[in-house]
C-alpha cells in the first residue's frame, strides 16, 4: 500500500471495491459521476461488472437483481436521480435484499449544478432506509464498507449521502489493496421472499418499523460514526453532521484563538452525527441532558435539528435547540467555516466580528454567468430554430444538460426547464392547451435515452403536435463525457452497436424525422421549417459533436476565423445574436464611429457560425 491524495468519489469507489462489490451501476450526475468511472478504472483488478445504465431506475433494478442472488452491489446517482430511482427503491425497502446493496445519492448544496437542494437524509426517513452521512473522503471510504455490512445484517438497501464538498475534496490516505472478487453467487428461487404481495409488504412494514424505531437507534448510539466530543459541561453545545462537522471543528479552533480566555469555548461540547437515520436517540439524549442550549449546523434540511426537538418533546427535556427553524443558521445554500464562525460567535458572545479599521476590503469577484462553449453545436441548433420560427407563436421547452444554457441571452430559446425528459411531455401540455401554438422540445442524446423515449410515445399516441429537437453531440457532455447507448461504447470497454435515435423515433411513429448539421445554417433552418409544418409529432436531429470530444471522433477544424477590419461595419450582429464567448467588441473605432467585432483566437474553434451570421461577410 502507498499513501496518496484520494478524491472523495475515488474513496467511495475504493471502499466499495474493498468491500467486495460485484456489480456497480449508475447514471451520470454531478457530483457523483466519478464513482462509476473510478470503479471502471480498477475493474480488471477486481473483476467487478460496471455499467452506465440508461437512467437511475434501471441502475437500481439491475443492482437489485444481482443483490437478490447474494452479490454486493452499488448504485450511484445525484440527489435528483434518486427521484427517478424511487419506484424500485421504495419497493426494495419493503422486499429487502440478500447481498449488500448501497445506494450512493450525492447531494448538491448550493445548488451548484442541480435543479434542487434536495436532502437525501429526508428521503431516507421517507423510504425507511438507513443512511450514512460522511464528513471526509476517508470517512466515506470506511463508511461505505460498514454500510455493506449493515445492509446484509438487516437485509435492506442502505443510503450513503456524500455532498459536493466531500465528493470533490481530497484527503491523504493509504491506497487499499484490491483483490479479485472470486465469489460466484447464484439466485435461489423463493417467491415468498422475492415476489412483492400486499400481505408480505404489511408484515415487512412491521419488521422495518421495529428495526428503525428500536433496534437501529440503539445500535447507532454505540456506533463510531456518532459520538460526543466534550471538554466539560457547558451551557451551549453544537451538533453537526457531514461536511458541516468539519466546518464546526475549524470554526471552534478559530474562535478559541480569538477568545483564549473563554471558558465557554474551552469546555464546549460537540455532537457528531454520522448516521442521521435512524437517529441515535440514546446518544442524543445524553447530549441534551448535558447542554441547556444546542446549536445545530447542517446542510440542507433541519434533519438533526428536528430529531433533537422531537427527543426533547418526547422526553420532556428543556434544552433549547437553535438552527434553521429560528434563523440562527442559514436555511438554504452551502454552509462554510466562515458561516460557522459567525453563527457561533453571535450565539456564544452575542456579537458579530466587525472588519478591523484600516483593513483593505477585498473586491467582489466579477460575475461570470455560465455560457455555451465557443464552438458548441447547440448554439447553431438554437439559432436555426429561432430563425426558422421568427414571428410564429411558439413555446420552447428545455431540458437538463448543457443546452439548458439556451435560456441565456442573446439566444433566449428556453422557456421552461423542469426535469429530465419533461421538455417533450410539457410541450404536449402546451399544445393541448393552445392548439395554435407550435411547441418545440430540446433534448440531448444521452437524455433522450434516459427519459425522452416515453414522452415521444405519449405524444404520438395522444396526437400532439410538436417538434422534438434532439441535440446529438455524441456524448454526455454536462457531466464529463460519459458514454451512452448512442456512442457505441460501454463502461466495460466493449464496442457495441450504436442505437439509432432516428430509427427509434421512426419506430415510435414520429414523422418526419430529419437530420441536420447545426453549423450548416441553411440546411438546419430548412429542416426546422419542414418539420414544423407536420401535423403530428415531428423531429429534427441536430448532429454535430461536442467540441471537447470532436477531435477524438475524427473531426477536423480549420482553425480560428478572423474579422476583416476593412469589411466590418460595426453592426455587432454576430455578438448580439450568438453570444459566443470568443466574440467581443474591439476597442478599435471604425470610420463610421462604431466599434468592430473582435474574435479571440485562443477561444475560437473555427465553427463558422459567426461567418454565416455576418451580413457583410466580414468574417473569414
């Protein structure tokens, strides 16, 4: 073994492999994506089967099959992906498993790259599944191994809930030895156990209730993941879990240095919660007995806070619990060491640290909104639809992916964005409500396979009128360029036949199904106009590779284009209509008093879209 800096997601992957995981399945979603990729990296060493499933529901069901046979399985996703997987996960909670099954649902406080700030700890309570909440990469490595043991002990799936700052943090740890998984498990038929019936669900519910209300709270109170750090009895204690525990520890150190004479800080008591559900009640009761006031620091929902309040109500304890409910701690977004310092300073000393006089104030960072990359084919796709439908009554329904950025000006081509696949079905809702509005759906190739096909079939069956625009850039770009059924490659490294989006659409009854190159605007605009004239569900597949993978797929570029100063009239149409980050306004003033356009050669890919837009052909 050697000591290395290990990323949180790598630590989770290594912990699962160390625990003997036989099958790993998931769907890409930041901040969880690297877990599957790291497992795939070591698959030859361990013999683990690994796949990117078409969506989270499929991943959970694939893992369940292997788990029923007695193999240890891992499922990975981000927090919103747990919504997609919730149907099988809720049923698995009642049916149970044989081989250990751990579901990693990575939460995204902020949210940094998600639609919501969902808290998987709340889903744990809702689904009745035990939940582990790591604070560091090393904890995640060790916790997931304990999670597999707990899963097999109680025949239940177990949730592991890392957050973005744990997933993407690095920590020095010993790289574990990984051995070949030589265990060959076989499925044993048992319809009484594996076929879900109302009577069996009723009996299992009673068993699960006893486990979660009596057995696990006591067991978790003795767990190494839950403990009290105390230097002595004080009037104020702090409870925390996950990454917030690290923030609290650092904040206390800072405050001790700031207030070296404070007895309150010298004797402060800290409660660490690593298993938020079922809650370690006996340990919490001890903590509540020893402290009159508790400050709870956690992301995202007040899970620990509510549990402590519940215990106070049940036992008649008079401890004051402060947190999100009373505004002591911010109720949304990420927390930080600075937030913890500010909160604890105010609570403990009824003061807030003021800026020292004479200290230079740090200027705010410039606002940098996200934009489509220079050379992104989605820009051409959006622009073609915009030009083709100019002046028409439309609705543009977007989806989750890079192309969500089509909402930004100057494109302004995303009127709605709800969740993966909703662009297709929401467009149908618009049409059935307003028959004279032509509705467009924008969906990526990976998302089409994940959750778009059902909506297409629904539209054809229910006779909607819409145009589905599939933005096929040959990868899952937003989450790190993972393969999907249309790429012809699996995570096991096997080359397989590419699934044809065009054939799937045609088989579903979509007519016409047209293909267009978004960098050929004349062709693309014509395709959109033709599709929009159809009476039912039509489709345009805009096919051009993501700029980050284009060279790997054999595409060649001619190099950056330039603005010819002698031809440019300073209309800045290229800038105003495309919003490409390689385009900007030059400081040079033309004879007509206007500023010419300028192209940053270090960013330009030579896609030529601005050349097509220029009214005087000044770009070449």
